[in-house]
């Protein structure tokens, strides 16, 4: 299918986004072309501003326009607890629960030999330094139960245990409202392992 060069380039750019195929990219490109010029300008300015101002916090590596970030700057957080996550999206998900009151540490990825990413590409050394220097009593590993996630958890826990820091991992199991008969074996195993006394 032929598109005029500026439109073809816009479609190509949208296709660079994860999970966006040719049809979705075309829909987005046509949507942008039908937007009023002022909205397109505001959209493009927001992209440039976010790219220019949002950086990694120098303490926890969460994405923020401030350094230290808003969470690290809070005086109401529990300084004895650090929750380790793979990326900033996980921080946002945990913050939505309004349950966790400690600090975070964003690894910016997981150990994945197939993608050429080892522990040295992650913020593991910085986590060890923080844990030691800030008097942390518990490190919560809130990392997805994947092969990469499990490898990362094993690696980090092996480094933290000698420091006499309590290392825990969030429980995984059945979502609310689901039926046992439809759950896979791994999910059921995790649910049993993560059981609590009532």
C-alpha cells in the first residue's frame, strides 16, 4: 500500500513502539493527522519535555523529573525497607495499592543472558551500597516469576544474605475471583508457597 512519504514516515515511527503492528500504527498516524494543529503541537511538546526532563533518580533509579525523586524525598517513608523492582512501571503499580510505605530500588532490567544482560548491567551494586549504608533491615524482591526474574532474585538474595538483611519476595498466586480449576500448575504452586496463617 502506498502512503505519501511524510505519512509513511509517521507510520514507521509509530511501529517502533512495542506491541504496535502496521494496522495500529496506521490508525494512530491517521488519528494524529485528524487532530487539530494545536493538539498535535501540545502532544509533540509533551514528548520533547518528557524526554528532556525525566531522568533516573540518582538514589533509587525510578524515573522522575526531580533528583532525588518524589518518593526518595519523602520523610514519611520507612527507611528500613527497600522494595526492589525491575523497572519504574512496577513502582507505579505498587504505589497504586497505597500499602507499601518504604523506599524502592529500580534495577532497570533483569538478568537475561539471551539478551546479553548480566548483573553488571543492572543497578545491583548500588542496591548493595544502599542496603549497607542506609541501615536497611528488609529488602523485598517484587520481581515477576519468570526465568529471568527468578535468576535475578537468586542472584540478589545470595549477595544480601551475608549482610544479615532479611530478604523476602512478594507472594504470587491466584487473582481475586478466579477458579482453581483454570489455574496452571505454576500459579497453584506459587499460591501454596505464599500461603499465610489466618
